[in-house]
């Protein structure tokens, strides 16, 4: 497994990052621990989670994913063996059960961070990310930008960085990053860093064979402003495994269990997936291998975040780094 430094950090992370958003909903605590053990045994040292997990968001399960990781850390005492990342939820997603208000004020960051650290049973996070911007942006499968929806939002990039800086100085956060961010937002944070502010080191966005929009503008920002890129959803909710082809609905799979997750289920996505499946077959690869290898080999990708609901899937995902 290849490891490399995230830009502007001393964090050496594996090419594959273990995503955890199914733990506590589709996966039990025992299964989560088995995945963690398998990943560590196979040279994966990068673990990504969030305060809102598991997905889909639910008041009764919120925080359970971090708690599963925390119990594993307590049992194994492997905190120093992993790079641990988590995320603070932002507003506008109908998730007031997490915290009220859902914003990035110093008080909210303090409350969210301390709750995550308690659940994770650790004193610090290697990477703490803003899960999505406070302002309205067209992410999570939304293509069109809604003009006028940010009329009441006040620009506060510097205030957010100042608040995060206090927790970096206190040793509770080592580095900070973004998620579901746009080129404009990334540039605003970069400009503040050039003036002596805290540096956002990474951007975690959806990227796969069916969603390549970040290639259009964000890739230039990544290179010129030296951001690391963490690609999530590389298999497009499992669509790029091929398991939903021919209108199949595998039992216990994400889209079967949660039909609202349809952003990769359009007719154009289906046709593209069929073409990719044919290409993979012609080259003696599984569609999963092809899809993950495509993301892994991109020069701007620092690590690919994979998720699995069983060890067989996890093995195939990890082995994609060897294709």
C-alpha cells in the first residue's frame, strides 16, 4: 500500500482511506471492529468519520459510528497507528438533532469537537473537517446553483479559521480541512492562509466515474494552492460495482435499503455504468477494480475513501490500490 504526505502536513496517509458511514446502521459494532482490524492488517492507516454518522442521519443513531471507533481504540490501543479524521456538521440539512445552532461559531465547534473526542475516546484528531459549507452550495447531487439563497449569509471565513486555530493551539486538532467545498470557497480560505491565517490542508469531495465535475475548476485550485484531495463515494453508492445493473435490487444494499439515494440512478448513469462494466470485462477487471483504480491514479487525489458493509467488499476495495 502506497503512503504519502498530505500537503502542508506531516501526516503520511495510505492511498486507501477507510470510510465509516455505514457503521451503526448497516454494520454492527462487531463488524466495524472487524473492518478496522482488517484495514490495519493490510496497511491502511487512514480512518474517516463524522459526528453525523451513520448515514442516513437519524436522531437515534447519531454519533454511533464515532462510538464504535472509540471502543475499538480503547480495546486495541492503536491510536498512534492511525490517522484519524472527523467532521463537524454544518447547517441547512434538517439535522437540528445534532446541535442547535448548526453553524461554525466557536461555541458550536467547541461543543461538536469535544463530543466527537469523547465518543472516539481520544484526546486529539489528526484532521478536523467542515462537513459542508455554512452557505448554500450545489453539492450532494444538486447541479444548479440557487441564486439568492445566500442573501442572509454573512461571509465569515476568517472567523471560522480563528476559532479552529484555538483548538489547534490547544492540541486537540492537528490539521483542518474542508468537505463538499467549491473552488470559490477553497480560494477564500487559501487567501486568508496567505495572510497568516490557519491553512486548510484538504478538500473531501465526491469524485467517481459518474461525477467528475471537480476536474473542471477545482483541480487547478488543488495544484496552485497545494490542497490535498480526499475522494469520497468513488463507487457512487455502489452503482459502480455493477450490482444494480439490469434493475437488480440486492438485499441489504444501500440503494435498496434507502431508495432516496438516487443521485447515481439516472438513465445516463445507467448507460455509462454499462459501458464501464463492458470495459472492465474486456480488461479482466471487476467494475469495482476499474472504478477505484480510476480514482486512485489521478495525480490530484491524495487518498480514496472507500466504504464496505462486509469484509469481502473491503478486501476488493483495498486491493484496488494494487491494480
